[in-house]
């Protein structure tokens, strides 16, 4: 399969490495003409949601990508990518793709706990390492959105049909469980 990785800013290279390790092809989406390539799935990496949102619009790729995401393109958003996909961000008026029925809280862990590492069950697939970096969490899932993982009573991963989000960064750990889950979603096995 071929996965497009949004590569405007943030931790995109680590997603590419993980997918290539799993035997998949990737290409980077940096400008409008990159959207001419066909892709089986899309990854929106962690980084800074406000910066990515601004660049997406300035580069003229926001509307096209939004239409594809809403039209069924399997999409996996990590951290800032989660914020870009959320229908609502409780502490930020800026809304981006608004594709997924989740309400997120941005920079939700405060300054003391800006970054931390833990392990928790993911989608019944056992414990996976979870690295959080100035992460959001999901305050609520509605409609067809379902929680897939929780840490300390907060939802940190969710799925809604063809959309997957994690508040943590699975691409920064060696464990391939979350990326494998996404690939199985695309293959309609999961
Ligand atoms: N704090 C970032 C934001 O608001 C997200 C952090 C991350 O992606 N690691 O977009």
C-alpha cells in the first residue's frame, strides 16, 4: 500500500520509517501537486496544530485534503493530527478538518507534565508504549467515534470509521501495534 504522510511540519519522518519497516510505501505531502498521487491512507503527524493548519491553508491544500478525509480516505492523526481532525477543541476556537466526532483539549496535561511516557492497553491489543509531548486528550467521543485507549481516565486514542487518532506518538517508539491497526483499518480487516 501507499501512504501519504503530511510533511509540512513536525514528526513525519518517524511515521515514514515505521511504515517502511512494516513493508509499506510512503510519500510526503508538501504541496498541492503531491495530492495528484494516489494514496491508500493518510497520516497527519504530531507537531503544532496551529502551524500545520496555517500552512495547509496557505499552500492551498486544505480544502482538497478536507474533502478527501470527509470522503472516506483512511486517515491517522497523531497529537497535533488529532487536533486537526477533531470537530471541537474545547480550549481553542480554531477548527480545522472537523472530520471526527471528538471534543479535544489542547495542551491538556499542563506545564508540569508537558511530556511523559507510559504504557496502556490499545484497542484490546495489549499494552503499548505511549509517549506524550504537550499532548491533547479527548474529553468526549460522540456519534460513531469510539475510544480505543485510556490513560488515567482520559481517552487518548479513538476511532470513527475510517479515522484513527492518538494523543500520543506511536511513531516515536519501536512498537508497531498502532500503525499495524491503521493498516488493518485500510485493508478493512480491523
Ligand atoms: N501541543 C501541540 C498542538 O497544540 C501538539 C503537540 C504534539 O503534536 N506533540 O498542536
